[in-house]
């Protein structure tokens, strides 16, 4: 189908993207024949996401 750019290129691309954006290196964890990738973002991204959420829910219940 031509969907795969190159086998094994995804992890390298993730690491390069994090470095290019000045983010901490992602954490890779392997367990029980599975793996987890923990990605990090800047506070600016989190702040923008919170603003969008606040605008969508102007009267949150306390």
C-alpha cells in the first residue's frame, strides 16, 4: 500500500521532533509485550488548551 515510510522511522522522528521544539525527550517504557511513550509539551500548549476548554465551558460546575 505504500503507507510505511521506512520500518523503525517513527521513534527517530518522535525524538527529532521533540528536540526541534525544545521539549524534553519522550519516555519509552516497555512492559508485558507492550510499550508506552510519554510525550511532553510546553506550558504554552497546556495554557492554550485550558483557554479553549474554559471558552467552551464558561460556567463550569464547582
